[in-house]
C-alpha cells in the first residue's frame, strides 16, 4: 500500500502546487522545503500528506499566499511578527531569521508570532539556528486536542517544543517533542490498523482512561506527557501551557480552546481573542556564553558519554535526541520517501486539479 | 511526629546558622530566604531539611561562604557567571538579578552559571522576574539519579525547569517541575512509610521496572517524565538533557554523570570536565513583546478559562500551575511550617553546635 518517491520529485511537485495557489516563487520553494523536511525526518503526519490540507485552507480563505509579513513590535533582542494569515511554512522561516539576526547583534533573539497558520515540524526551523552556530528554540500552539490534568475538556494542542544544540564532530542534538504522551500521528496509525492504544495516551469524553484510538472523534482527548497525575501528567500539562503562552498570549494570537483548527471544513471557534495561531522562536549565539569551539568540544563529550551508556537488556543502545530522525533522513535521501496510497491519491488529485505532473 | 514552627522563627534560625558558617550578613539573609521559600511552598525536601546538608558541604570545603561571584563573559543580553563555589542559595539570586538587569536594557537577559552548588527551589528565583513584570525561567542540573531511556546507568539529575508568567488580577502562572515522573522527595516519603512506588517511577540496577522505593540505594534509577518509551520517557529524557546543557555545557560547569553530589560524605566524580554544578536563568520583559497591560488581560483570560474547565468525575477542579504551592504558602504563613521529628533533631543539633537558639 506504499509507493516511493524521490525527495526531489516531491519537492518539485509541492513547490509547483504552492505556486499554483498563489505563492510567489521564492515562498513556494521555502514552503515546500519546510514541508518536505518532515517527510525526510520521518514525521510523516506533518509532511506532504498535509499538502492538500494547506490547499484547502487557502480555498477557505483562511491562508493568505501573498502575506505582508512584518514586525509589529521590537527591542534589540525581541520582536513580535504579524504573519498576515500567511502559511506557517513561510511565516516561520521569516520569523526564525529575525531571531537569528537579533542574536547576531544582541547575543540572543526571541520572536513571538501572531496571525500564522500551521508550520510543519519545529525541528526544521531550530536547525536553521544551529547552522549559524546558535542554539535554536521553536514552539507552536495548535488546535485543542489535549485535556489538562483532571479536565474533561480539550483545551491545549499537542504544542511541541524543539531545542537544538550544535556539536562539534558529532551531529547536533535535536529534541523535538509534542508535550503529549503520544503524537496524534501515532494514534492515526493505530486507527488504520484497528489496534488498541496503550493506557495513558487518551481519555474518553467523560475523562475515563481509554484504549480506543477512535475516542478523539467522539469527544475524547489526548493526554499530556505523563499520562495521569500519578505519573506526572500535570507536568506535561504545564509544558503544553507554557508553549501556548509563549506562542500566543505573548504575541496576540489565539490560545487554548480558541486556536483555529487545521482542517478547513471545521468551523472557527467563537469569540476568538487573538489572530491566527501562534509560534515562538529563539536563537542564542553560543559565543555569547563561551567560546564556540570549547562548547562544541564539551557537547561532543556529552553526546559520546550518553551514547555509550550501558543499555538495558533487549535494547541495542541509548539514543541522543535527533538520532532517529537523522538516520531516517539519510535513508530517505538515498532510497526515497514512502507514501501511503491515500496520500498518493491526494497528491494525484491536486496534480490533476492544478495541472501539475506528480 | 511533626512539630510546627513559625516562618519567622525558622528564617531567623537559618539566617544565624549561615552567618555562623561564614556568610556575610546580607548573604545569610538572602540564602535563608531562598531556602525557606521551599518550606513555604510545600517543597519540604528542598527547604530547611537540607540546612544541615549545606553546613556539611561547607565543612567539607565544597561550599565557599565568602565567594567572589563574578561575570566572566557577557553580551548585552547574556552572561556567564562564575559562582566561585558559593552556596547556590547566594549565587542564584545574584545571577537572576543579572538576567533581570540585562532584560531591562536588552528586552531579555540570559545567564548560565558555573561553579555553583545546589540552590533550593527554582520557583523562588523565577518569581523574582515576575515581580519586575518579566517572564522568569530557571533551570539547574543536579547529581545523577535518572537513567535516560534504555540506559541502565544514571546520567542525569532530576533537572527541574521553572517558567513563571505574570498575570493581572489572577496570581502568576508558575510551572516548576522536575523532568522525572516523580520527584525524589516523593520516593523518600514512600521509603519512610515502607510503601510500594507506582510502576513508572523507578527501575532497578538492571533497568527492570521496579516498585521498590529503596531501589535507588541499590544501583537503581529514577525514570524520566513519561516513565517508559511507550509513554514518552524519551521526551522526559530530552527535557532533562536540555536542562543539563543550558546549565552546564553552556557555562563550563559539570554535566551528566560528573555533577557533584549534594551529600558531603559522597566522593566527587573522577575527571570532572567543569566547575561545580550549573544553573540557567532567563528574564524576559513582557513589554519587549506587547503592552504589559494587554498581556496581563489575556493571561487572566487564559487562567480563568482553564480554571473553569469541567473537571473529571471525582475531581473538584482543574488547577493552574502554581496554585497548589501558593495555597500551601498562605496556610503555612498563617499556621506555621510543620517539620518532621528527624528534621527538628538536625536543627537542634546545628543549634547546639553553633550556639544558636532554635
């Protein structure tokens, strides 16, 4: 049920589709590159599988493909960016660049973003800072699927946090994590296979523990990292809340239950308190703290010590955050990106609609 | 088995003990206030119960009560502080003040600290920023008790993250969380009561799941937030690692398995790559992003929406991070701080030794 495509083929197709819906050529390439980075890194749920979703947002006039993205407030180390309802895939690269430019001058740069849309995967933008010998920090809020500890209601998105550190000879450390027990993409896999979910991933509409992966369609919720109170779900809830506040309360975007949904067919929340969805970007120059060469040396030592830790029986090795994604990327650049049949059908549909050859 | 003391009495006693071990008067008050903030906020494991531990660190010449704390590297928004082996309870307030002062000028301030010792609770320092209409961020590393996902070895401390946001009419949002499933203090309670721990808190020396709270004394380990791989322990591991790197790799402190232990009787690790333990402090001026009054308005709205969420059956309400600690503080300021008999004995021992009346 899978078909494999080269990265170049999918990138070129995606770029053309973005052009067809009105993106200037430069933005189309930027957006396609950001989107495809998810497929390369193995985060299939956030990659080209969502292309049709972005197109539908544009059709519903909820995404602006010719946005006038601009800074609406700033200091030497901070800025708030208004994304003008642009694709997150275009607003996010702009905003991370502002953070990097601020860091060049002030040591660190911090950008909170309002009036944006979904941006794909956080890790891609954090690595932009790493390329400049900076620490990269990325957050975004998302539409509410997660119930805070003790809540029946869904009030938070899966709100990821990414922090990436450059190293020396070792590849960078890249932690990119949803603040839930399990990502929604994993649930979708169980749904397709009609398998049960482990306890601690979801609750039903009354807040009872459930193992039915279809529960979310019936008023259920994803659970914060930790799963239940006894295992620290109040910490996962707090982390998701922190992401929400940095991304949206600080920028003037929508937060909590008012974050607009990604699927264009879903109606917008009532009485929204802000504009669009929110992101947060940070860039920190290593040499604003210590000599970069020295830092890299110690990062290598850190990484090697952890990677060489004695593994528990039945496990091959201890991983460094970013290892799995980097390894998948190497394989997919060489052997291609496998897409599910349903995703290929969506792309073919888009190809016919916009007269673009897949 | 408990005895209750007024806050003022414990503060005055602690201040005098710090003076007796050589702290200048100002530092003694600073350290005592920081330490007692843990007792006030209900984090009993990190408060006056540890006073004897700090004294022993001084006796072992591992804590310097007359440190020359100084900035060794800086930019307009960043600094690295050398704590000169001072008490963390003195080094941390100094460093958070540097972050706040930087934020006044540059919008944000970021301080990584080397050559320090344990600092009590993170929340106390984050609230110093909140008092100045700033977001406060605090991290610290700690001696290794936590096994990364799939590791038999203990390589990380409980490495807490605190983020505090000011609000308007509502009290501040204060998330202060160890990056483990359960704090070590909770395990100590189970040890005293000879009760089993829930699965997901600890592993034994071979990395098997264990419910024996004494496992840590026999080569076992605390588990990262998430508990096991299926429930996202790789995320808790990543968060603990991020804290370690910000606090120590960025500053030149010791990291991972090389972080010195708090108990003075434990020997120091071999071939330590840095100086002392490390902390990390951030302060972000709200009005570097948007008008502070506007932010406060939306924080209040955020807090009220979450606090009024429909609770699951059997639970009274959904909490906001910081609610429990603030409520305990109000009670303890009025009714006093209960101390376990063993803690009172330690304090009496110190009182006799240094001729200070408890």
